[in-house]
C-alpha cells in the first residue's frame, strides 16, 4: 500500500489514507418548533449527525421528537402532529443535534 500509514505501539495498522476520519462541526438544540440551521462547512465532506434527547418527562408515555434531515447545505427538522392516548397532541421534545463531516 502506498500513502500514509499509522501504526500503534504493537505494530497494528490503525489508520491509512483510506480511513474515514470525522470532523465535528458543532451542535445546537432544536427547541420545540420546526426549523433549520445552515452551515456551508457541511459541503466539505459527507455530512453526519447524531441526536440526544433532552427534557424528557418520565410521566408522559408518548412524546413527539422531530424528524431530522441533513444535506451539504444544512440541517432541518420538523415535528409531526400525532395524537397522544388521551386525544390531545403529544408534547414536543427538543433534541440536541451534534453534527460534522467525514
């Protein structure tokens, strides 16, 4: 193999120029409204995100988390409206979104 190769102390190959290495770009909270965040840096690689639930109410069995989509221009989210067991809309829950590129 040609190119950069990195080995650990025991001589095991740990990284090459074929290895995907992620770059963390930032995070934000969605709040409980539909929205979007533009970040042009997402076009510098393949965008990714992961989400963390915040503000969960353990007394509520049905919660509405947003549906998230990501592109090379930004991240958007929207909350679907669905009924809780008592006929009212399920309460919306904010999530933290951590994102980057690899």
